[in-house]
C-alpha cells in the first residue's frame, strides 16, 4: 500500500493532475484539500455509480493529465485503469478491492479492516491545512477526528464540544455548513462546477455562513434554493414514521436526489429504526440505508440473493440499487431479516 508521504510527493511532483471524486461531502472535501494544497489540476465529479468504468475514460482523455487522483470511490474496473495513460493514485476507505493492477492504492482497511476513517481524514494527513474543510468532510461521514476537540475550543460557535457525531452533524453551525457543501453538488452540471470553483477560493467557513464574500454568497444562495425542495421531501418522509422497525420512504425521481441526506437525518431523528430511502429512477430504485446498531451489508446482500440489484458500503450506512420489479420481494426479505436480527 502506498504511504501518505508518497502521495504528498506525487501530488507536488504532478504538473497536470486530474482529481476524480465521489459526489458527496467526503469526496468533495477530499478534493478541496488536495487542490488547494497543490494549486493546480482539473476535476471530475462521479455521480450515480460506485464504480469507475470505461464510461469515464473520455473524461480523463479530455484533460490529458500526468496523474489521476481517485478519491472516495469504492470500485474501479481494470479496463478503466488499462485505458488511461497516466499514473493513477487511488485513496479510499471502503472495502478494499483486490486484483486491480497499475494503481497506487491507499486504503486504511488493508492494514486494519475496522479502520474506515473517511477519505477526507487521509487527505488532511497529506496536506495538513484547511482544518475546517477537513472537519466538514470527516464529520459528514459520521466520524469525529482527534483534532475536533481543539477545533471546538477555538471555534465553539461552529462546533460546540460534544462526542455525539450526529448531534454535531444536525445541531451545530458546522452541521449547517456540511449541508451547504452537500447541496453545492446538486443542480445543473454548470452550476455545480461554478460552486466547486467558488469553494476552491473560500478561506473561511464564515464567508458562507455570514454571506460575507461573493463566493460565499454563491454557495449560500444555492443552498437556500435547494433546501426548499429538501425540507418538503423531509417533511413528507417524517410522516411515514410509524411503529414498525423499518422506516421506508420512496419518492419519484426529481430534479435533485436526497436519498443520502434524508437517510442521515432520519436516523438522527429516529435512532431506534432502520432507515431505507428509495428514489425511483426509470426501472430501478436507488436506495440508501442507515442503522444505529444493526450491521447492514450482510442483511442487504442476503435479501438480494437471486434478485437484480446490488448493495453495500459501511456497517451502518449503505447504498444500493434494485429493479423495481424485485423491490417488493426485497423489502419482504429484508424486513424478515431485521426481525430475526433483533
């Protein structure tokens, strides 16, 4: 496995890097940390799929990079690697992938399967700057880093001292900032690109929270618009909460996807439940799962046996995708497995 020191050197030595990152806050903050440190390079956000395939080869060829940094993506196809004439540095924290050749790979779970600290955490170790961006990315993935206590003492208005990750995520200004970053990735491609370029230039979180600069105002105004849609869907989802252990909420495909955001907030509001948010997209249902104490991947994969779909992720936070025609059967199986696990 490549080391943090080696990644830093590769980043500094790169003349024309390309950063490809997952379109969540962990992926975004990982990119921002590396880009602001290197002060060079282009980016590609990877939406709607956990896997980097040859579908994205042309995105790389368009910029002709000397190095490609892949951030927070759990799977890469060998065909994609073979199609790229550049060094590939892959930083991730999901289940380690084996038998991928021609890649410089960093994943803490290779050494310790229980160490799933977010990609942002390791990017912060590489650059050692922009602590507020690092904290936002790490906390967004439900981790509280060792430097959070010192940050809280310096910025109690942003992050009151607490060991409760979800309380910090939903009941603090830092939590509001994290939602603003998440929503900066939603919208038309040109809007998202402009938002990311603005975030590259913002030096303080208060530029956004206090709307004190042009770039901060852009992120704030974009958030206000997207948040109207989110609050409407959240209110509807909360109505679905009953006595059943599984809280299932599905909604039709709309201009914006809120599956991950909804599942995170609902597990905070209903910690005794297993949350499943589904967005209907063409012939599939895109899923987000959350649980406070029931490990999900094995149950999801068992419920999927013989059905057309996939799922996986972390112990208590997973994603998935299943054919609409198989969704009813999947849910029956999953509910039964949840009952058996209690």
